[in-house]
């Protein structure tokens, strides 16, 4: 069963404030869901900015990352869950991005608690499946509005802002416990990345299955104390994955988990029980790493509402919310292209 909320002490509150950048990206309800006086994509993208202002030309969250290309090899088992071609047995090209949940591209890797993986799988029928996953097993809060309030509280100068927020949103206790106690690893290749949000898979007979999924690493995770990671340099994750993939492709198994009736499909702050049915539907193989400035992921939005026929959004409000904020972030960084760092050859990305 999903963990029950835990009481907060000041220590976890400080930790939560440091990792509120968690998530696939910025979240906000689309303009049609909230009035301009309440919550808009502009407001939540603004709220993600660090104290010194946004890093111009960069994504407004998950700003530090590195590109990769490779293959997704479907084993055919997923066709029982969805009619999407991506589950038909075969190999399909992918591009993706390993990243850190931070609005600051220059921060040291060891200071960022949440790691992410954005993925785009393309199929011969011209469709794409895009997703944005993180290594946390659930989200800090239950709704986009609560996420905005969390950003506001974490940036507030009021001494009790986070304490008051936690009292109003006790579900954040579970995330605080995870952030404090979950082991750190020294490699993106050792992370399990989770979809967090719920989607609906539709099979060939029209039957619907509410699902979440995870990318489970083939590499054995090795716990490393954060103080040891800090000694490895500010960009150790990028350096390590370049070296590791250079020595051989890295693999993850894509595992789909189905909800039982009554499971919380609209609330990503609640994990589903461990006994829910799972199906391994294929293998992601990362074959090549490329610097983001020159890489194929540079201008890709890993918008979770870009879905093939056979997968659709559920009652979870976050994917549509994320889509709206992704678009706003993309517009801003595109307009700031001249501010994006030049490549080593002097060319603009």
C-alpha cells in the first residue's frame, strides 16, 4: 500500500525546499482550466526561476542535461495492453536526455536530489511516444495548484512558509522521507526512472487499462554517500555516462504496471501497491551520448501528451498541465537563443 503521510520536522522541510525542482518539468493548468487571476503557465514557469533569475536560453526546469540516441526493442508483450505500434515486436529509434531537476544548468551534480530521463520513441507509422520520467517513486504533491504553492513557499522569505505548506499538504511527508533516506548512485545508468503519472492504454479490442511505467536498469545500482559524490566533480554524472556508454551500450527494461479498481490514478503523490500486475514490454538501449548544445535533444520538448494511437491521458491532471508549461518554457528559451552558450566550435546551437 502507499505510505501514509509522515509528520514533518525542520530537517525534511529544508530538504524539500532544496528539491522542489523535481518533476519532468514545470507544471501548470492550461489557460482554460484556471482563470488568469489564479494559475497560468506563465506564473508557474516564473516561480521555477532561481533567486538570480532564469538561465537564459535553457529549459526553465531540468536545465542541466545531456543527449543520447539508441533503440527501443519491443518484445511484443505490450500488444496485449495497447494497440500502439511501439509495442509491436521490433526495433524503433529513440532519442532522449538524461537530466537533473534544477533550473540552474551550472550547479554541481551532487547537490541535485532528483534525476530524470526524457524519451522519444518513433515508429514507422509516423507516430511518436514522448515521456518524461524521474527516479523518485512518487511526486511531492497531489495537484498542479499544490505544486505552484510549493514553489512559492520554498522561495518565500517567511520563516514558517514551508512549515505551513506542509501542514496544508501532508502528502509531501512521503516525498520528504524518500529524499532524505533513498540511496544515491554514481550513474544515470543505475537509476530506475518512473512515469509517476497515469495514462490509459487501449488495446486492439478497445479495452482500456490505466497504467504507469518504469525503466528498470540492467546495471546494478551501487549506493554512494552524497559527500563522496561531491568529491567527484561538478559534472560527474555526464562524465560517467559518456565513459560508460563509450565502453558499451546501457540498457533498461520498460515495465508497465496496471492499476486495480480504486487505485489513485489522478494523484501522482500516491504510489500504487507493489502487488499490481506488471508486464515487461521491451528494452531501451542507449548507444550514443552527445553534448546537449550539439545534440538531437537540444530543442525537443519531452511533452507527455505526445502519444501514439493506443495511449491517451487519464484523469491525472499533470500531463496536460506539464504540456502547457513545456510550451511556455520552449517559447522563452527559443527567444533567448542568442544567450545560449556557444559550442566549442563557436557555432550557435
